C-alpha cells in the first residue's frame, strides 16, 4: 500500500494573497486622504490633527503611531505623489529603451505630477510655510527632491549621460522639464497645461538636455 506524502507549504515560495489590502494600508490611505483635504482647506499651520483623525475615522493614537508629527503627515501626503514616480526607477534602469524615449517618459511623468491641481495646491502651501517651518521644508527636500535626483542620477550614470557630475545633471534635467511652469503656477492659480503643451514642453526639454549631455558611446571591449 503506497502512501502519499503531503507537501508542506514553503513560507518563502508561497505567493502573496490576493484580495483586500491589509487594514494598516487601508487606514494609512484613509488618513492621507483626510490629511490632504484638511491641509488644502486650512494650510499647514492651521490644520488640526483632531480634524484629520475625525475625518479619517481613526483614533489620535493610531494617527500618531503612523505619523508622529504634523510634518510627517504633510511629508506622507507629498511623498505619496512622488512615490508613484520613483516606483518606475527599476524599470528604466533595466529597460532596453533608448535614452531619448526613456527620458521623455520620465519628463512627462514629472511634469504631469507638478501640474496636477492637488499637488500644485500642496506645493503652494509648502512654499508659503517654508519660512515658518524650515524643518518641514528640509524634510520634504530630503524625502522627495533629493531622493528623486539621486534615482535619476543613477539612471543617467547607467547610460553614461551627464557624467561625472550625474547628480548635477539630474537636477538640470528636472529644471529643463519644469522650466518656468512652477513659478507661473505659484503666481497664477488658474494656470493650466494641456496634454499637447505638456508633451511639447518635455520633447523640447529632452532635446536640449541631450544636446548639452550627449550619450557617451559604449566602451570597446578588450
């Protein structure tokens, strides 16, 4: 009589469960959504964590466990936007796409994020509050801008573009893409950027950037 051995599930190879996301993820998203609304309505200084907790249907204890300070809440809201951008970094590094089309795609994502009404409104709040809350500005610079520059510099280095000062080249690329749009948007809340205008702006930015930083020819083996 033969016996059939039962296979034990491996904790390493077991695929992740599908379905609803964990409650902690759902609660975090709910808190960030409520935080966005409160900041947009009241600005940073007058925003109330009590009101955020009330709108998020959560306790102050849970709120502070996830976001210990009001600055952490604001950084969480802003980084939720930038993380969508950063999540594609590995794809660009591994992709066989030519630098021109890859940088165009990156540029369109950057400009799309900065021209989104919610992101722009939050960015205006940051600029307005930076003088009174410099630590908030520093924290956002580190988490969002510096990280973004670092990831872009890594891509440029992988393609031999803009070296040896790849971090500086990354900052120049973002500057080329954004141009005067951010300044205009800060002063004119009615500014809009159509899809065609966005693509044309990025196309010109990539062209000018690659003229300044031509792609290095591949090294000969041997």
